[in-house]
C-alpha cells in the first residue's frame, strides 16, 4: 500500500523528509501543508510558485493525502517515472523542480493556441497555473486536443475523452458521457476542474 508501486529510484535513508511513519500523526512527507508550499515555492522561485502549489494541491493536498505517500505528485505514467530516474518522489523540492521542467516541455510551442499564457483556458475559468497543471494531468496531446475543440470546434479523440472521464467523480462521469458535442464536453469538464482548482 502507499506510493511504492510508482516510486522511482529507491528511498534515501539519509533524507529526513520521508521518515514519517503511518499512524504517528505526521503528514506523509514529514511536513505540514504550509511547509510543503514554502519548500516547493522556494525550489522553483516566485514566478512559478503558483504553478507548483496548484499541482501539489490537486495531487496530494500538499503532501497530506495518504494515497500519495512516496509519490506526492502521484506520477503513474511509465515514461515520466523513467524520466524521474533517481528523484525522490516524496521530496517537495525535487518533485517541484521536475514538475516545472516537464510542464515547460509540455507547453513548448503551444503559443498558437495561447496555452503558454493560459489566456484561452482562462476564459473557461482555468487559471494560468491550472493550464500548466492540465498538461501534467492530461499530457501535451490531450490539452492540445481540448484547445482545438474549444477554438475550432474539432472532435475530441477517444483517448482524450477517456482521460478526462478518468478525472471526475462517477456522478460527473455519467453527466459528461451524455454530452455528444466535443466543445461542450470540454467546457463542462473544465468547469469541474475549475471548481477543484479554486480550493488551491
């Protein structure tokens, strides 16, 4: 149980961050939520602090969610895990730096769809930090697919539809499955994400 199946690189015995023991009332990282935010913000600098706080909030409630033990960004994608290499996925500093590096890559060259600035999806209630997060959650192709649907009325791929339906509750999924129009589906899904993001 915990994050071990997705953990890459082994856990460093010298790191004080990961000594929290289940049931001892310590958060899974050994830090409280504010400390995680502070460590993450310092790691990436003030200009990217909102980005990493959004991701850590959405994925693990700032390192407080037991389901994210050992992997506070809940990385499950095999390619990302391989790239993470020996990064300690419970370390707020290390994962913050990795997150910023990867989301910069995911949004590179997206300026034609206004993804880099977040202007387009901000119209749908998604903040700039949330746009970066969606590339992490849905992948570069998934966000580009959604952007195309929003701007040009294009049809979502089956893969994107599967991914977005995987990131909602069962009740929300039933509602979204009843929407045939791709543009409307994206807008309704983004409303759900916007509500979640509003907490962080």
